[in-house]
C-alpha cells in the first residue's frame, strides 16, 4: 500500500493581448490512473480577478495524468462585446466567433508533487508551461 500523497494542481491565466489576468474563465479538471484508463471528471472552478483558480479539486491518489479544460470562448465573447460598446468602429468588431473556443492541456503527474500550469492566452494563440 502506497503512503505517498496525491499530486496537486493549480493554474492561472494571463491575457497577453492586454497584459492582464483573465477573470471569469471556467476551468475543469479531470484525472486518470494510467494511459489507457478512462478520464474521470473531478470538478472545476473559475478564475478570479487575479486570473487564478485557487480551489481546483485535488486529484485522487493513483493519478498519473491530469487534464485541464479551459472554456475561453465566453471570456473572449465578453471582451468582444465590451470592445464593440467602447469603440463601435473597431475593425475587428464584426469578427464572428472565437478562433480557439477551448484549450485543453494534458500532463503527467507524480505523487506528492505540485503542478502549477499557467496559460498565456490571446485571441489567436496560447502557450502553457510548468510553473512554480
């Protein structure tokens, strides 16, 4: 029987197009115990005013892979609507939809380790990395 504690996960989102945190983005966490195991949805949260999710559920013991699903489409739709109100003549105001409506990040974990996975986001691209 293993006495190792489960891995823990945190994230935050920075909207690099405005150099500010992305608030109100829904983030869902899923985990699996092995490459061929089924994903198990564990719940989620939303980013706060600082772009952070401070209350993501803990993956269960035996987790080997974690998946974070970021629902970024509503965030960008809200930004587009606000931009149209502020500047109706904006050349991008007629843009329909969002290029990346969601971002999914899957990574391997080890028991007892903490994984901070920031998402750097803009309307036409994103990047992620293992933070500290």
